[in-house]
């Protein structure tokens, strides 16, 4: 039976009285999605689903995501705490928020306070290594600790933009004013890098609250940071409890539950491409704006007026570690391949030598003359997430794989391709890459001007690609770096920082009590 209901906006909508609660699933059970498609329940899902559990159907893929009842409650409680805190944040002064960042930084700087955090991180690293997991981004090093402290102090010293006037229009007898305000609760799912705690807390500066979900490998470190630094800093400053909340669950489904919560104002995800895409789909179908920070892989293009020494240095310095702004694809002009191709290989080899490992190059047909022939035949140990494996130093790949990002762990890895022109490289970048970061190595101002105008990338440079970082380049700790794969709207292209997470409110001030239309 269907009956009309008057909604809060005054519009009539139809709802069904035949609404129940999903208590069980059976193998082979069809689950409609996407309007005219059907997913089928598998044996494992049917066996594991219990009363109180939640089922999320991803509308763009039909994936059936199982969220256990206890995990759903943990995520809901964390989002709820952040939501309540947001309601109280309007009465909190900017000075109070400033003191929070200062208190958080001081606690991380204090060796006695940091000791249990370091111990928890050591346990996480040991456990991950024993399970064959990569620990490259998990280690809370002295440098990472220093960067966290620096980031928090940058936010401490950043002027508040809450209540800033965007526009004021004077009418006869009344005034309209637009001012900035907090957006709401920002949900944040990220991989095992503990420093993101400091980055993400930046949203408090613009009047938002935040709820985190971290990868299971780093959960112990995260809990220790919350217990010994974050929560005490919130209390010391007089901030609302829950203004920065952790989802204390190792279950992957905790991220799905969090992103399916309609109380989020913005969902931010960082990590591997497929996982990030799925999280984004969950949030989007819930109606929550998303900012996805998964795929990267920068491109370097050589111009007609490219200097070989500069190119070699740029390649070497773009491969010191694997993150999103590491160079992935190098396009060398075919007319200068014999000269510049070997310089690319020298830069790659230099980066590998600095790390004490072997390099890896994937070669598109037409560029193999730039690579030592024995590289195609020699097996060497290559560092992968699962450990060292034996691979050829050079392998041929198809041209349609130019956009494939190499997620290397220890061994610097690139794709080398010959192009007829800079324009051809730009076309391939715009159509096959994740459209993230691009660099043109050339001494020609004309080439740089044409490159900047034609390349569809939020980050464009003329040297090493690793400059693409909010804190390094803009002195703003970042929530994430996004590409243009998902459009150029807010938080989807460029540096997302705490300072960019806000909304605009409009209010009217009426001087004439007889004002009417």
C-alpha cells in the first residue's frame, strides 16, 4: 500500500507502508540495484549475515557490502559524536581552536607523551611486517613526527576565516550579507600514514568537525595518538568532545558504514584506486559530496629544447619514494630519443642506486633503443609489497597501458614511451592518465606556455614532480591531493586543505520595518 506524505519542504511524496527490516539473506537471493539490474547473494554473504547487520548495494557496480551490526554502531557513534560537536562549535571562539592546535602539537613534541605512541607504532609495524604487509608508509619516523608538529602549528597560526564577509549588497531599507561558515562533519578514510591525523584536523580551523577511519595496520598507532595527544588536547583547549573522532574498528566495513552515514557533509578518501572509488560510490549514492584521492602517477614530457642534464636530475629527484606525485610515465621526443632516452635511464638508475636497489622500466614499442639491451634479459630482485620478487629489469608493454600507475615499494619504476611531439604526449596524458600532475622539461618559454594551456592537469611544473604537496608547496597541511578524473568541482581537483572546507551563509538585515514586495 502506498500513501501520500507531506515532506518538510511542503512537497508531496509517496512512501510504501510495506517497509520491513532485513534480517537474513539466502544464497542466490536477487538484490535489485540501479533501477533495472540485479545482484545475487553469494553463499558466504548469506551465511555471515545476521539480524541487525546492514547491506549496502553499490549502485554503479552491484557490489554487495556487508556491514556487521557492531561495526555499524561503532561508526555511527563516532559520526554522532562529531555531529553533536559540530552543533556546539558555533559557540567556540577562534582562540579556543587555536589553543587546541597548540596543545596537540605540544603533546606530540613532548617525549614522555610521545613514548606510548612510538611504542604502539613499533607494534603496528612489527605486526604488519610479520603478515607480509608493506610498512613503508606505516612507520612514524622522526621526520613524520616533526612534520605533524609543524603542520599543527601552521594551523595554529593560520587566521580563521569563520564569519568572513564574502559579499555585502546594500538595498533601499535593507542589506544582504554573505559570510563563510563551517560545512559540517567531514568523514575521512585514509591508509596507514599516521601524519594524516594532523592534516585532517585542519578542518577545525574553518569550523568543521572530523571523524577518521584509518587502515587496520595503523589502528594501534591511531588509538595511541587519540588517547595520549588528540583527546587531551581537545579537553585542554575546552573544545567539544568528539570534535575529532576516531572510528576504532579494524573492519574494512567501518569505512563503508561511515561513508553511508547521511550526517556527513563531506567524505574524503585516500588510498588505493579501487578501494577509494568504491568508498566514493557509497558516499555519492548517499548524497554526500566526495573528494577522492587515490590514483596519481605524474608524467614528465621532454620538449624540443630539453636540456639532458636537467632531465636526468629531474627524473632522479622524482623517484626518491613512491607516493602519488612520483613520476610514473616519461614521454621522450622521438627526434631526440637517442640522446635523451639514455638520460632518462640514468636518472632512473641514479634513484635506484641511492636506495640500494634495482630499477624497473616498462617500455612501449618504439622506445626500446634507449634501454640497455641486457635489461630485457636480466632477472633482478624487485621490491614489491609482498617482498622481493625476481623480474626482468625492462619489459615491453602495450601503448594502451600508458595510464597504468606502478605501485612500487622499494624499486623505482617508470614507463618510457617515444612521442612524435609534445602535443601528442599531451593528448595521451589527457585521455589515458588520471590527469594528476605533469611536468615539461624544456628551456623554451613558448613550449611551456603551450603545454600549460593544453594539458588537462591541476598540477603543472617544469622540473621534478615531487613538489606537488600542500605543505611543501603552499605551507598548508593537506587533506589530500586530487586529480581531475572526477571533474573540477570543489575538492575534486587540486589541494584539499582544512582552509578550503567551508560553506557560505546568507542573511538579511532589515532597517525599514515597512519593507515589503
